């Protein structure tokens, strides 16, 4: 059986390489001038990443069309094996596995994305503010964040969930607050370098307001590392939310979500059925894909050429 | 050496201050809840009498600073309060589990640290070869995978086929050898998760050093590449490597929570997860404080070791 699995793995890697190569051809052919050149030099890993992200977005957007059944309807017996009726079988309550996987793309990814966005807006604005204003504000914020960071993220979120209870909006906020401390550090570090430049001094002397200084002068020069950080941060948030859902304290049933799907169906693994690994695999593939794209963006931003 | 001891003393003081502030944050987490915590925990159906009794039990009739001081002196004396869920002292609940968690983390660290150092040094030595590339791809994959995915893949290949047990049900009477066997899969999962980070950072910090002139000199003398790395690069890379190891042992603390749940291992992580669904605040606070303290201590240890092993700092100009 192990040989069969290795064969499958080799086949899917080969298919992924072919698909990424084709996707790069499509991108180069159908995108306008500058962008087309960028894509032509993109490594295959980055193309694979972009292709995977595109597929996930499409699946999330078209979930009602793609899913054969409603995600929370009981449509058959419990733990049915793979068949033509239920392509990936059914789960512990008799709900269609494939439909739940498809809707999971919508729920899990959008919750992670929302959480990242909030963390990012909060962390970046505080970080830029601290770097621009400096003085006691910078000191106070930075020292406070230093302490917050020493509490392991997962443990801190478990504590906050104990206090506030487990609901989706609280989950999003808790993860956003914890992760904004990590974003703050990077945003501040990037902005400090920009603030030290002469043109900022000139802008200050011109009498520009704080708002204009941050949004028009500093932010444009800090965008490249921040965009890469957004990708990385998304991976961490996504993994954190999946871990919490897997532990049963994140996204709550009956919402179709990949982390809790692994938990609910884990018993099957000990019988040699790989179905519960599929949602976990969906999480893993998306994080790998985002990492590939971020690697390429960082490589481009740093100006390194092979 | 005078300077070094002063630096270390300062660092220790900073560590203690950090711990103090962390205790303040963890305590005030309960204060952040809008409205009455007693009402929220007991639910809407609770009678006013029960709520009042519960408030007294939590000490909510006193002011927040008084409660913080009481809690802190309690913690210092090993009294962590009573569990809300089963009315047992929190210290009793923790005492039976803390050893298990330390055992599992130490087990994983004992495999992961040497493994990642060897892999890191080898891939720095053979950088840009097929070996280096494949180790790197595997490391990137291990970083991107959720812990439970790694854990269940191991269960699928190693437990389902009967080589290792998929449940690590140990207790105080389990013999050491049997404990090692039963906790092999959880330890291996943790190893895979942290080795990737440590190995990448080891490789990066050694490669950074390899560009320096004194390494060039050593090479020009005709030294073998392995000797250059082991005798010239590693001593200078030790400080960053130790920091990375400590940071990752900190990651291990977070990873241990998920792994303990997957393998039904009676440790602190599982206790914490249980306390979330039961809204058992004293337990969650105590465990969070322990995890944070372990993390701070590891960082402190790393900083001090980094200073001691840094050749530049122990020979002041």
C-alpha cells in the first residue's frame, strides 16, 4: 500500500509541475506588458502558488455551485466509504465530505483572511504611528508589545477564549489582537528606516500633517516588505485558527471548517482511511502555496537576481 | 569578565520584570470581559443568589488591585486557586501533568536539537546541491503543515500499521523504557515541526559567516571545508544558533498543546484546552502563566548562553 501512495505522490507532483508551467504560459500570454515580463521570470514554485491560490478563491466563491449537497444536511449513513453517490464518503454524522470540504474553503479561508486583515490594519497603523511620532509613545508601545510577544500565541489565545467564550467574532478578534503585535514589530522596524531619510525631514519641515506624512510619504516606501508580511501573517493566522478549530475551541459546529473536520473524523485514520487527512491537506497546500508566492515576492523586492 | 557578569545580571533583572508584567497581563485578561464574569460563566439561567455566591468565591467583591496581589502571593506560595469545574486545587491538577509535558518536550528536544544542527551544518557545507535543496524543500513543507497534519500522517504510516501506539496513555507507574516507546510518535511529531525552523536558521547563520574574510583565510590555508565549518564558523555562529534553539523550544511549548490532544497525552496542554470549553479561568490562568514563564526562562537562558559563548564578548578589547 505504501508503494501505491508513493506512486500517487510522484504523479501529483508531476501533475503540479505541468500545471504550474502551463499556468505561467497562460499568465505571460494574457497579462499586459510589464506584468507579462514579471511572470515570464517567475519561478515555477511561485506559479504553482498563484495557481493554487486562484483555485481556492474560485472554489470559495463558487461553493454553492460546486458542492453536490448542502454542507450541513445529513444525506446518508455515518462514515460511508468513497462511492459515486458521495465521492469522498460521508463524515461522522452522515454529511457529504466533499460538500463540506468545498464549503470549508469558503468558511475557513475567509475567517482567516478577515482576521489577518484586522491584525494587519491595527498592527501597521500603530507601528507606523510609533515610528513617526517616536518619543514616549514609541517607547510605551514597543515595550508593551515586547512583553505580549513573550506569551506563546496559541496559549494566549486559549486564555482569551476561556475569558470571552468561543464564538466566531471573538475568535477573529482574539487572533487579530495577538497577531497585530507581531505585525506592529515589523511595521515599526520598516518605518524607522524610512523615517530616518532626508525627504521625511523635508516633509516635516514643510509642515505636513501626521496623517499625510504616514499615508503619503512613509507608507509607499514600506509597502513591499509589508505585502510580503501580509502573506506570511496569513499563513500563521490560518494555521492558528485551524489549530484552535482542531482543538474544538475555534470555529464551532455545524459550520463546515477544515480544522474541526479533522477532529470529527480522526477516528477513521486508525482504520487506514485517509479521508480525515484531506481537510488537513487542504490547509497544508494553501500555506505552502502562499509561502511560495511570498518567497518570490521577497526575492524580487530584495533585488536579488539569479 | 566583569563586564560580562554585569550584562548577565541586567538581563536577569529584565527577565524577572517581564515575568511580572506577564502575570499582570494574564491576570487582567479576566478584567477585560465586559459585564460580570460570574454571570457570563454561570449563564443567564443562574439565580441572583448563585451569582452572588460565585462572585464571593472568585473574590469579585474586592477591588482589582487587591485581588491581583492576593493572586500573586498565592502563586508565589504555590497556591493557584481552585478549579471552577471540579473544585479541586489548581496546583494539584497541574502537578500531576507538568512532569509529563516536560518529559515530552525534553524527549522531542533531545532528538530535534542534534538532528537540526547536523542537518544545518551539512546543508551549509553542501549548499546549492541536490541534498541542500531537498532538505530545504522538506523543511519548508514541515513549517507550512499544521501540527495535527504531521501527527496524523505519522499515525497513518506508523501507528495504523501497528509499529507504535496511536495513544500515549502514560501514568506515574509507566516504566521509563515503555514511556519512551509510547510517546515516540508525539515526540517525533514535535521534532519534525521544530527541526525545520532550527535547521534553516543554523544553515543561514553559518552561510552568513562563510562570506567573512577570516573564513576565506582559513580556506586559503588549505583547510578542509568540514574543518573550516566546525572550528571557525560554528563557534561564531553559536550565539545565533542558541537563540534559535531556545526560540524553537518556545515554539515547542505551543506545539505541545496540539500534539497532546492528538495523542491523548495527559499533559498541561490538554488541561488548558479542556479549561477553555469549561470556562475554567483559574486553570487557564495558571497554565498560561506556566507556559509563558517557561518561554521567558528559555529566552533568558539563550541570551546568557549566547553571551558566554560569544568569543567577542568574553575577550573585551
